[in-house]
C-alpha cells in the first residue's frame, strides 16, 4: 500500500511569488491535514480537509489556502511568499474525519524563499 | 489556545532508559500522542493515550495524567537508532466535528555509545 505522496519534494521561490504543493493520501484515506514545520516553531497546523470541505483551520494568514478534490488528493497554495514561509510543509492523511489521532505523514515539501 | 512543553534536547546512553516529559494546557482534551521523527524524515506514530495510565508497546511506553496535564514517553533498552526527535501532540475537540492535533516543539534525543 503506497504511503502519502507529496510533490514537489524541494523547491526554491523568491519573495512575492506563489507556490502550489500537492498531496496524495493513502488510498482510502479521506481526511488530509497540512502542517508547517520550522526549527523555531515546530509543527504547526494549517488546515484539514474531508470530503472536499475544510473542516478546521489554524492561525495562518489568508495567503495560505488549500483545497481537496473528489479523489481526496489535496493541494495547498501560498501566495505573495515571504522569507518566513521557508519551511517543511507536511501533509498527513487519516482514514476518516473526527479521528485524526494517528496521522500518516508524507515526506514533505521543503520550500525555500529567497 | 493550547500550550505544550517538552524539553528541547536530551542525551542518553545506549542500553539505558530515558523518560521524555510533556506538559500541556488545553480545553476539550481528546487524547495525547507521541510521534518519532528521524532527521530528514516524516514523523511516525508511536503511541496514543486518552485515559489515565500507562500504555506499553514493546520498548516504548507512554503515560498520561489528565488531571495534571502531564505525559511521558519511556524508552527502554536504548538503541542508536532511537536517536530522533520525539513529538508530543494533543488532540483537541474543536467542536466542529473535526479534531486538530497541536504539537510540541519536539525533544531531540541523542543516544551515545
């Protein structure tokens, strides 16, 4: 059974640009969550999607957005990039909404903003 | 909001026992989790506690006291491969039919020969 797949694994952008990251959950998993990981702040919750609906959102500015497709794949977008957006963005899937305890994480997309 | 505290770094000797503590403050507590993350890799699930007491899983055990807002992860018979970051995470029932995990900043454990 394939794990959570995130693309791209690495990318470099400049300030002001926008970026789209993709996540394919484990087959059969319908809930997808996104986290930002930085050395200073650790893992911070961005948002969670289930059945194409955003179920919960963390304390990030509106520049951070996401969506989920009917096949449960998810994308997140960051617009008007800032230097502080440099981080590892982790996607995690779980079998169902309302039970996000055991999350299955992807390897992450490492974003560098210059 | 939530506040989760755990030590930043710990060092222990191969074959020994180490205890990593985690304290938390939250409303709507709905479970505490421990994850392991090796450098450059994805976090992987280790354990889950929702009731008070000790949960044992091989060399790893996790304890929870809800009244004290306290948990610990106990690693026995340490091996070099246990060198990793250990993340404490609390699940909060946001009341919207969706559970959210809030992570501590992690404890970097170094196992030395």
